């Protein structure tokens, strides 16, 4: 294969800068690709990712129906200026999440137009968990497409439905996750899939029926120079830190809040700092009120990474209470900062954080009693645990999670995808769905 620099179109339909795996993955991977000498353009939707200065952002603006200031707003008809706008609105009105589909259609329009222009052509298109039907149109415009699937969102859907309290809530959540049917169909048609753990590799085969030989495991990295111990920052007694970018059942925040309430019976100074936005009236908001934790939980949002690292340094312990994770960036960021970590055994977490009692304390997912017991055993032992478990956790990150290595392996997958497109121009598994004529629409 040629070793010349590649021109890469990277798709990020939603890229929260500091929380949420997609935005963090996008920022660090594209920077590492630029470090290797490749040219990367990021095509992004709101919230836009923050990128290295060498990585241009091409804004493919959505109608931003889920913005933080006015979520679930109904767009005015004067805002509907293109057919992807109409698609986004129609899917939104049906009760389903429209952004993966509508963003993929905007990306298809943009890339197909570029193919017809005098602009230098892209060598490969890298999709980050969008898996919208527009990717099939991009392939038919002549561009090879590879996708990163952090984990199958069908798992999120199943856990959300299990957590639904009423029949109406169950129907609403099922409708909202309607886009997962599209993602299953599109995933089966990808030439190559990158995922971040062996656990996700197995789940993608089981949930999406993607053949295992098309899937490559390339774990997520962490910037160990940035996420590091801060020895000049004082630890705040009783402080627990966690990250929750979305108020969904998958993240297991309810169980951490229940554990905190139990711990405070014996340790009333225990309190939680949550990196993420509070959603008034949401499940976590209700749980905080029900458990009497208003004065014990604080939310932090809109801060840069330097402040996040300070928050880790101030914490006695970090917790990842997720019911399931395909990888868990917050876990390795906490470990990189040498913060003692309590995490569940959900999904890929044990694979990522290491052995129970060595580099982390592991408990069963969805068990607030086990979380409370682990917190009681950990709080008050900050200095000793940092010197032992925290130091071993950081060494594990240093040994395993380098963005430079991950980027080099990703480039290998790009080249395999390009070669496969040359040898086999047609998409894999075309017989599995009725979208074989999709590419004609973009001409």
C-alpha cells in the first residue's frame, strides 16, 4: 500500500467538546492524524467539536432542535431551506432522534458536490457513530467509507426501555430510538468498522450482524501529558467525581446517587461533583430531590480541560457507575490523573481499567449497595490510594492508551478501506435492504 499522506473527511454529527465520547474522540484522533502528516477536514454538526488549529471544521449546521437553551423546539417553516432540513423536521415530529439521518444527508450533499468540483478529492471518509443512510450515497459518489462504532446504540435502547416507568414512557423511548434500525442496516454495509474494545467487537457482531472480519479493535487514547497528577492541588475530603454527558439510564447515575445517600449516613461530608449539565425535571434531577441530596451534588459544565483536571486532583475518588460502556474515556482520564477509581463491570469497563483491587475497585452494575460499600472503603484513604492504586492506574494508561499509536493503526484501516473500494466498488451486503438505489438521489 502507498504510504503517502491521506486526505481524510471526518464526520462528527455531534461533538460536545469536553464531555461525551464523540467530541473527545474526534478532537484527539484528528490531532494525532495531523501529527502524522495527514490532511483532515472535520465535517461537523452542533454542538461543534473543538479541534486542533491544523484541522479545519466544515460546519454542516442542523436545525439544532436539541440545543441547551431551547431544547425540543419546533422550527419555523422559513428555516427549512433544504431537503435534509425537511427530513430532520419530519423525523423529529415522528418522535425519533433525527440527527444521525439528517447529518448524513448533509454530508452526502457536501461530499458529492465536492467530488464534482475542482477541489482536491478526499481519499477516505471516516464516520464517527452516525451510521446514517447518507453514508451509502457517499459510497456511491465514489468515496470509500469507514465507520467507528463505539458500541451499538441498540444496547442503550434496551436499557432505556427497561428503565421506563410507564407504558407511555416506554413508547416514547422506543420511538426516540427509531434511528437504531437505520444504524443496523448501514453498519452491515460498511467496508470496515473500527471499534474501541473487544466487548464492543462482540456486541457489534451480535447486535448489528456485522461479520467479525470487517471489525478492527483500536482502543481510545488519552493525552497523558494533559491528564496528569497535580501534586500542588489539595484533595477535598469526601469529594467524589463522575462524568455524565447525558441523563440516560445507561450511565447508571441513579445508582451512584443512591449509594451517595447511603454513604452520607456515616460520612455526612461525602459529596459528588458531576461533570455534565443538570437537566431540570430529568431522572437525575428527580432522584436528587427524592434522596435529599440537593446540598450534596454539584454540576460543572462549560469548563475547559485544565479545570477538569483540577477537579480530578481535588477528588478523593472517581466513579464510573455505568450499566454498560463500549470503552469509557472518563475512566482512563481519571486513571491518567492517578485518581483512585471505582467502576462497574458493565460492558468493556474491566477490559479498560484493569483488575479489581489493583488498578481500580470493580462492582456489579446497577448495585447501589456495592457502590456504597466501595465508597465507604475508599473515602478517607486518598493519599494512600493515590500512591498505590492511583499510581498503578496511571501506569496502565501510559502502557496502553497512546493516541499516536491509535492514529497509526487507524491509518492502516483507512488504507485497507481504500484498497477494498478499488477491488470491490460495490457495497457489502447490498441484498439486505432496499436502499440500493439511494445514490441516484444525490446526482
